[in-house]
């Protein structure tokens, strides 16, 4: 049982989705979408969010019910004994080597159950991904998101989503393939998974304690053995399946571009929706206002913060505290009303009273949700999507905010941002470049410990195709000479300078 290279980042390919004609990205700890407006950055971000919502719920079907319904638990006593012995040996080797990740060839009996469990969950959720995408985008039907091109004279226009995971440094076939086609008729899925899988194993010692009863011939001993097999298969199956679709199996949270306005008006918005819903039955000619799933989830999470008292913290509350100290010069808090509905307040440093968030600066309002999510919601392994983090921030504050997000990445939180800021890209380049400098040579550099390796950062450019053919997405490599991820901002600066020079020349000629 040898240690294997790390998992490659999960790769996502998309064709003909919204404004996107073709895209191929991999999901890294810090993923950046940049490019002109209306090229599909938010489309891709919302799609990734929808896939997180889908995959995080996919493998929650109880294993015992699955084994009974699918008639897979027709194992002989010898097979049960062999499975338990293999699991016990696996756990013992893991404890001796003290390694969390390893590659192992699953026995055929276990591989059959794991694969069947995977495919069964896919079969029982045929429409779930389609419905989740529709919900997150707030559209009526999935085909509304399919990009119809006049160049493609075909009747069955469709959007294709293709997921793939594999291992670094190996030439073996892919560990996981998931192919989805969204068209007018239905959602078609095709998936496969190999036997050799990366696993993170953590077996309950109480389960292992029943191994000593394997040789018992009485009925009680057999029941314990059967119970241990089911419990261990459950843990192993979930470990295998969650690892091969990571990071999509973890929760995701979406902070939309208009989050500051929602923070100010969430009470009015919720009241308006309730009032409209109550009148819909009386006024049949009126349509119920529709919220996109990402905005609805954001509102719901804001309301849920009423149940998160100040003492409740995530695994790393210092991230929120550092953000408050570095940028806000004050603290963000949630106050409960008499009806357990939240109100958000800001207390500047050295003030004795709170200030309603709606009376704080636009920068404070913009960053308040990030502070609250880091403090109460997001945990290591989760994905936090932030649209346009530079909104309402001075360039110096943009740079500082990116460093704070990099610190969150180092703590295990995954970040995805969409941006139009040159300063954001330049500071990300600095953080990647800093990772190449030995720690002893970083003395005197601001925030020397906040550095990201090239494998932790991925920047993707959304570029308009020719003749309105849809945008194409490509990775932007770090340019050492320019010190940034080049996204065309330099051309804009050059164009502005040339315009200034032309105007100045003509003035001098006069």
C-alpha cells in the first residue's frame, strides 16, 4: 500500500452554456474569473455553485436501505469475513504509517458495492442536477440556459457539462468521469469510476472492536459481523465517492455582486416577497416574484444568522477578526430582534455604541457579509464564491483584501472570485511570486507568510468570440516580466495614454 501523488484538481468542461461557447477549467483552492462584462463569468460561478449543491447531497442515501433495495447484501459468511479482514488490515496499516491519503485496489466484492452505490445515487437523482441549475439561475426551464448559435443548424441544441478527476503524475485512466447533457427533452447523464481510488480512511474504533467476534458461531456474532460490514462499507463508500468528486462534495456559499444592497434591504425584500405571495392567490393575473437560487440562499443564510449568537464561531474565527482589523477598523455583529430576525450593526474602533450597517460606508457594507460568513458559516474545505470583491474598495484596500482571502485559502477554505480589477490580479501575482522566496529572505516584506503556490491559484480569462460566436475561456499564465496575470488591462492603459498624447499633440499644434 504505497503513498500516491496528490489528486489533480477537478476539471470542468462546458460547451454552449449561456454566453459561453467553450470553457475548460480546473477548480483550484483560489480560482479567479476575469474578462469583459457579459462573457459568462457569473454564469460559470453559479454553475459551479449549483454543482456543489447537487454533489453535496448526492451520497446521502442510507447505505442499509441501498443494500436491501438493490439486493447487494447477499454475501456469504466467507465473503463477510474476507471483507472485514481486509478492512481491518487496511486500518492497521494506516495507523502504522500514519498517512491519511493512499491508493488501494478495492476487492471486487467492495468495488461492486461502491460502484453500484454511486450509480444508484445517480439514477435516483436524474433530474436533481437539472432542477438545481434551474433554481440557482432563477429561470423557468433548463433549456433557457442553452446557447443557441446561428452557426449550428441542428435541431437538438444542448449544453454539455463534463467533469473529470485524475491523479498527479500518473498515466492511468481517469478516476471519475461525469458527462451531462442539458437539452429540451431531459437531462442525460453518463458516469464511470475506477477501482483504484484515493481514499481518506477514518474508521470508528467501536466498529473495529467487533472484529474479535468474527469467529463466533452463534447468531449474535453473525449479526455483529453483518452490522460491522454495513457500517464500514458506508464509511468507505462515502470516503471514496466524496474524494473523487472533491471539492464539489463540500458545501458552497455564494456572495452575489449586489450583496451590499441586499444587506441593507433584506428586511424589505423578505416582507415584499411574503406580501406578494399572500396576494397571489387573490390576484391570479399577477406573477409571483422570482429570486435566483443564489440570491434566495443568501437571504436565507442572512436570516439564519439570527440564530448565530456572538459566541458561536467557525473553526477559524480569527480570519474574520483580521479582516475587521485590517480593513474595517471596527467590528460587524448580528443583533436579534424580538421575532428572531437579524439586524446587522457596525461598531467603529473606540466607539461605545453600534451603528446600523445601512449608515456605515459602502466599503463596510460590502465586506460585512464576508466577515459574517468567515465567522459563522464557512469552514475549511468549503467554497466561498465572491463576485467582484473589489466593489466599493479603494485600490489599497483591494490589495489588502486579496491578502486576507489568501490567508483564508491557507486555512483550508476554497475561494472563487470574479473580478475586473487589475490591482487584484497584480497582488495575486505577488503572492504567487512570494511563494518562491525562502522564508528567511522575506524579512521586511509585508505579510510574508501569506503566499500561495502556483498550484493553488488559477486565473481564467473569459474572452468574446468572433462574430458573436460566444465566449471562450482560457487559463492566464503568470507573466514574470509584467508581474501580473495579463488580462488586457495594460492595453487599456496604453490606449488611454495614446489618446492623451494625441490630444496634447494637437493642442501644441494649435
